[in-house]
């Protein structure tokens, strides 16, 4: 009986995490990338040295489950092309250190206040000392508005997402960003969520 209850609890937990990722990060659901070290795998399985090869298939719950299990490592594209909207802004911090981390966190809080909505989630991205600071929106906002809020925020060793003012079609590509809680295939670590003191927190605390 205890084993059955444990199985049910784990299954429900996984379902909740999958829903959280789909609802908050996968705004565009008809394309994604799969990471293989520093390269990206295309639909036909070939490896290319750029970020722009998409797999044109729906992002499904089963796909997210594989990502969480480490079977694949997905990256997502921020912008829904049809509506030109986004559901997050992300600061990708490649510079280790508490000072730059606190600076970006302060910028994220100020941006949230200007927009008037949003939830800040911090992710240790897998590489030691590097973080993703996500500002998740309750409802999508226009891409041009998101870009206007971050256009003057370019800092050394900080990548911003969304990273283009307009995404016309799949040949005018934006850069993808790795979906949270995935396995980094270079450093061989899973990413995880942290608090403002950089302490590991359980994903259930932010669902």
C-alpha cells in the first residue's frame, strides 16, 4: 500500500511539474531544439553547429517528461510567431558572482513592477555559478513591449530573452533557451530552482 501511495504521489508531482513548465515556459509549442553537447539536433537527426535548427513538432507532455528524466534536453523559443507575444523575460547570467546576481535580481524586480505583473523564478542553470533569472507573466505580453522594457539592460556576459524585436518567420530566427529542470549534457548536471540566497528549493514551492 505504501508503495502504491508513493507511486501515486510521484506521478502527481511529475504531472504538476510538467503542467508548470508547459503553462509558463512553452508559449510557442510547435517547435523546439534538442541539445547534444554544444550542438543542436535537427528533425532528421543531423547535428549542426548553430542554434537555429528547429524540430517542427508539438511540445507534448511526454516530451517534457523525457526532458525532466534526462532522456533529452530541450530548448524553447520565447515568441509565439502568430501573436508576437511572450510569456517570460529571462536574464541568462554567465558571470559567476553574488554582485552581478543581485544586480540582475534587482533589475528583474523593477521590470516586474513596471509591467505590473509577473513572478520571478531563479534557476541554477547547471554550470557552476551561472543562473537564469526568469520573470514569468500571468498573461502573455507583446514582444515589442517586452523588448522595450529590456532594451537598455545589456550587460557584459548577460544574455537576454526574448532576444529579437520581431520574429517574422522561421527563417528569421530567435535564439532558444534551455527549458528549466533539464540535464546539461556538457557539464552533466541537472538544473534546479534556488531562492534569492542561491539555496536549492523544491520545485513544489513555486508551482
